[in-house]
């Protein structure tokens, strides 16, 4: 060591030499954090835009459930990075396709005609039977998928990863929401949660339509009952104003019968 060189000078020099590396590491971490925050912000904005779009469709299509479900499944496919999507609505013990996106006509017809009753051989069937979200990362390796359906999935409808979410209203199944990917690429927990959010919106749309249908049916029944009461009142008035005369009474009865 030189006489002029103070003790610890070499160590200090080494620390000064390493400082730029630390600053580079910090800059890299900050850049990664910024990229993550930016990505999350963009995802949140896209979800908000999709929700606003769906609410607009609902407000403009209060009596068109199919249009609302179509908007929901379209947004879910886009935001969950799926390739295709299907909404099935319950009709008794059957679950016909109510809306779909991403399929050719042949593929749509395949889903429309196969397994309208839920069974464990399909993702949507398991979601209904187990009353919970079902995620199958690789449909072709699914032990509960029979050989014929596995063949159809690989050659006819071309799907590999599946996600099914039951539509539950106060514990009652009203339908099922499914998303598919053509390649083996599992959904993330965040994407599954987002699909469940869209499923909840589909439940609200279905329930609103049911309530509207009930109100319209009740209004029709009340209108028919009121018309019948009015007709009866007119006949009774004719009878009271024409004692002993049957012709006016029969004429009024025939007129009201034809109208009712």
C-alpha cells in the first residue's frame, strides 16, 4: 500500500465502482413495476368500458334478452382472452344455446344439438351439476370426456381449454356461461373471477326478462278479465232495459262473445 493511500481507500473505491450497478437494478425494478401498474390500469379501463357498453345494450334492449346475452359473451371472450364463448339458458331440464360467439355455423350447430341435458362429460354439464366454476386446462386429457367427444373437440369444434360458470339465482340454476380456447392455455384466477362477474350480469339480465314477462302476462290477464266484466255488465244492462224481450239480449250477448 502506498504511503499516501489511506486505509480503506481501496474498499471505498470498490463501493463507488459498484454504485452504478445498484442504480441500474433499481431502475429495472421501477420499470417493471411501472409496466405492471400500466397494464393493470389498462385492464381496468377496458373492463369499465365493456361494462358501460353492456349497460347501454341493456338499457336499449330491455325486451331483447338475446341481444344482452350476446353483448355479455362477446365482452367476456375479449377481456378473458378466450377464442369462443357460449351462454345456455335453462328451459325446464334442458339448456339450449341462447348466445354464442367465435364459432362457424357448423361448430355452432354442433353445440346447439349435443348434450342439451347436463352431464359430466362436458364442462357446462359439470358446472351445473357441481354448482361451481369448472376449469379444464386440457380438454383432450380430461378423463371424464368420452372418446367421441374428445374427437369432436379436436377436429370439429377445435377447442382445447374450457371454463364453465353456472348462472345461479338464489341457489337456482338459470343457465350456464362457458368460454373456450383453441390452444392449451389455462385461464388465470383473475380471468376466472372476471368470467364469474359476467355470469352474474347474465343472471341479472335473465331475471329482469323473467320479471318483465311476468308483468306483461299479468297485465294481459287483467285486461282480459276487465273486458269480460265489461261485457257481462253490458249484457245485464240490456236485460234490465228490455224486460221480456229476448232479441236485444241475444244480440248483445252475441256481440260481446265475438269481441271477447
